[in-house]
C-alpha cells in the first residue's frame, strides 16, 4: 500500500478494508486475514493492523470471534455507506457548493454533467430518463 502523510496509517488501512468490503472482496460473515497476515500484506507492523481492526470493530464493521479471528459484520456495507454519506454531506458537499457558487456553475449544468457521468459509467439511460 502507498500511504499518505495527511492521515494515520491505521485509518488508511481501515478505508482500504471498507473499500474491499464494498467491492465484494470481503463478504458478510467472511473471515478477514489475521492481524499478522494483513500486516505482511500491507507492509506494516501488526500493532497497526490491530489498531485498524479495533477501529473497525468499534464502528460495527467487523466483529471478533474469540480465538478464531475477525469477521465482516452482516450489516457492514450499510454501515460503511451510511458513514461515508454522512462524511460527504457534512464535510465535502459544503466545499463543493462553495466552489460551484464561486465558479458560477448552475444546478442545471451540474445536473447535466452528473447525468452524463452516470450514463458513461453504466451505459444505460440516466436516472432522470427512467423516471419520465
């Protein structure tokens, strides 16, 4: 893994694990690599991975089966999405709105760009077209 300087490594690893859960690499009730295994994989100290697992466990993303290992919680995807949406709405969206305003970008322009983006992602009609 390539780590950034602006965020603790254990949180970057937690983000990666959450990304992997959302991508279906780790499924609900599936065992995660052991602390030692993940440390080798990520090229970090086992203590850092343990801190990551503790963080994810405190947020209900994973759980520990004593003596067996850490597993993905059944509702991990929903919790990850809810947390990321909350962060986006509170932290990122206000900045985006201020940039849109300062650049004079209208909601109509933004909406068209977003619809075009969605069409390029899945090759289907835009959500707005499906409603009409």
